C-alpha cells in the first residue's frame, strides 16, 4: 500500500510505544477515517474498523490484511443508535485497545429551518452523542490501563457560528470543547486527547452535506498531520490549508469570522 503522505517510521514507533498495538477507528469506510486506518495499518497497529457499510469495511479489511499480522476486526454499526455504540465497546472487550480515533460523522448545509429535522437530529446523535458515548466507554478503559490516546474530529468551523451550516458547526463546537476539557482531566491518568480541526477535505463528506468543495486537503494529509500531533497538543489544524485558513480568520472577532464563513458557505452551497 502506498500513499502520497506517509506517516514517518519514527512517528509510527512512537505511537505504538505510547498506546499499544490495537486501535479502533470509527468512520473507517471513507474519507479521513479510511485514511487513518490505512496509515495505522502501515504503522503496525492491529485495527478495529467501525462503520455502517459492512461490505465496504470487509473490502478495506481485505485490502489491508496482506500487510498486517492480523486481519482487521470489522464491526458494522449505526452510531446514531446507542445500542450499536455500546456494542462496539462490548465486541472489543477482549482486545487491549489503546487508541480510539472517532472519525465518524457527517454534515448538513443550507438554512437550518428549511432543512430536514430528522437529518439534523441524526447528525447530533452521530457527531455528538455517539462520540461522547465512545469517548466515555474507551476513556474509562484507557484510564484503567494507565495509557491511551483519543482523537476527536473537530473542524475549522468549530470556533464560531457558521450560517448555512449552523447545526453542523454547533456539533463540531461540542467536539472541540469536549476535547479541550477532557485533555487536562485525562492527562494525569496517562491518556492523551487530541482535537483535529481540518479545513475543507476532498472526500465523500461534501456530497452528503450537499456542499461543493472545489479544493481542499486530502484525507491522507489530515490523517498524517493528526497522528503526528497526538500526545503533543490538545488541538491540531492538520495541513497547510487548515493553518492558512485559521491564520486568515484569527485576527477577526468571532462575529467577523462568522460573517466571513457565511460568504464561504454561500459559495459552497449555492447549488444546494
């Protein structure tokens, strides 16, 4: 398996020393989650791949298996259902999991009051409730073993309200705040927490969110940039684009950032 952006060998070794040899990756069927899974496989981790689409997960497991000591363990789960989330923890109870990458999530776009309420609530369930549930379940396990790592996927939009993506930005604000609060709580227990806040990413996310993303970061860039900072920071903006966009916004007041991103979102959703 090859990639344009590789996780350096020294970083792979550091991650295995810090967290052990087994990682759970949610949202592994596509986008950032898939890229993280591929990079961790190259780094020598045993993997638990979690997503809704079993056939896609099985195909990824078959693709990764030749380079791994153990074929990835696949769990088909709808993370909008609390029982399915609990099932992920139950099905991995026999494994010495030391790393959780909670990459599952999706977005919506357009005026909030014109959107589908069921979809908006489903997004809260997946992006917030399921993420908190998984973080609690695995965080307790990691604290008990006195080492572990948790990666939560935030976003550039987490730091201000964003018109035409109001609810999505709100879910990412929850993720960002949760990570910032948990990091100092869990650090004395040997558990590292990282919020990864990328900018636009060229993946299936845009199609589902009905956004036109003409340019952005690759999932590999986000995956590698995130993994390299786990254990070193509380928040990372992985890749040049995320850093450049943040630099262009950081001097504006919160209301100014919201206004700027409103114009960006209007362009990205004009055909929605």
